[in-house]
C-alpha cells in the first residue's frame, strides 16, 4: 500500500502529462537570451572562430578527417557556419522546426566550444548547453510557437507534454545554486570579505563596483556581505521549491543576479531569472498565461 502511494506520487512528480507553458515560456526567454549573447559575438566571429583569429582547437585538426578544414575554418566558412547557427537559434526561439533547429544549434555550440571556448571552460556555457538540449527534446514548441499556429491555427493552443524535462531543468538550477553555495562554504578564500572587495576592483569589477570599494568601507561590511551571499545561495535551491516562499526567493534571485551584473559585469546568469518559472506547477502557469493572452479554453 505504502509502495503504491509512493509510486503514484513519484510518477505524478516526474512523468505526468502537463501543459507545456512553463517550457514554452522558458524556450522564448532562453532563446532570446542566446540571440543576444551570441549576437554580441557577431563582430568577433573572424577572431573567435576562424583560422585568422587567436584560437587553439581542443584537438589537432588531423583527428577530424574530412572535417579537418573546420579546425580551424577560413573566415568565409566561419561566417557561413555562424549564420546557420544564429538562424537555428532564431527558429528555436519562435518554435519553427524547433527540434531540428535546436539540434543544429547544439552541435554547432559544441563545435565552437571545441574550437575556441574550451579555453575559458565557463560554468555558464555548460549550463547553456544542457538547457538547450533539454528544451530541444522537451516539446517546448507545443504552445506559444509557430508550430502551434501551423497545426491548430492559434499559437495559444497546446498539447500536453511530459513534465520530466521541466523537472530536469529545475533540478539543474537547484544544483547550480547548491553547488556554488557549498563551494563558497568550503573554499578558504570565501571565509572573509576580502575576496569580494578584490573582485569589485578586479578584472570583472564594473565602475559601480570600483566606486563602492573607493568609499573605503570597513572590511566588516564585506565580511557580512559574503556571509549573506553564502546564506542566500544555500537557501535559494530550497526556497524555490516551496510555494509559500517561492515569490520571495524569486525576487531575491532577481536582485542578486542584477546586482552581480551591475557590480561585476557578469551578466550571463541573468538567464536564471526567467528560469524560475520552471518551479511552478504547469497547470497554474497555463491558466495564468491563457488568462493574460485572453484565451480561457483548453485548446
């Protein structure tokens, strides 16, 4: 009896069919973010992704056989590949052939990582890749998309999807916050506020961050700030799962990441703010979305 109840709850949490609205909203927000993120690199394509730039491919070109000419490519080929990549991101965002477009974008993103971006090996690049792959395979184009408009004549119409991709993305965000918090609790450099003050005047520090440090504030201010940061990041992954506290933690997360973007010029994690929608029940998101769009019926 107990096992049967547990199994039903397990299946309800992980595998039940649900409206795709949280995934669709995440697809639009995440796709728009990627268009901005990669769009800023357009002037740098010859430098970052061609043989005329400063790149060091992860593997020797001869290991890729017929594709050796792509490691690295000429400027012309690099521009063509980037145009295909950017177009695939656009199609992914609007939900037009999303699965094919997402797979193409994922493959080219991995290619860029092997070609150049592995030199930085940033955590946000890995987060982007995981999110792109899961959304591509999730059915996030079942509503609020060109696909829904083509199949049912109304982009607001929808068909159910499995909740599993939404849960996987929410868990990934949970582990991002939890991992960063545990890391800060363990690393010796994060046991005082010095690292925060140095960061604000370091290579990532913005003018606003420089201004704060120039006020010559007592080190105790930075000590308290670091303690609050660690406490917030440790509580964040749990607060987002609890309905009563979710909105408060969402607001805190928005302020936290906006503050990082303003003080440290690290804006890439702003994409986590719209991702908080993944912690809501899909049924509630559907009702609110359709009410906002002026469509109350189910399909």
